[in-house]
């Protein structure tokens, strides 16, 4: 079975609400006045895995304790 590429967004600890404000609420400044941009909110990486379950396991190992968004890109 060939591997697929998955994009991992690992939200930085304590930034979950600000991440949602930026990506879902389309805000550029948080309610507390923090300027929002992707680099302060999450780390992004690409992982090759056989399936989503394997990608989740690898991402959890790489970014322990973080909320993850995982999507297949190829």
C-alpha cells in the first residue's frame, strides 16, 4: 500500500481559542488585543502515512498534548 501525505496543524498550547478566532472568526486581533497570525498559533508539518489513523499516531508522537488538525493532501 502506498503512503499519502498529510498536513498536520498542531495548535500551540493555550492558543486554541485564538486559533479559532483567526481561522474561523477571520479576526486579525484577538479579543485580548493579541495580533493573530498563523506562526504564533500553530506549527505545521507534513507527514507521510498509510492512512489517517497512522498519520494521527505519528502526529500525536511528534506533538504530544496538542490539539491536532490533520488533512490528507496527496
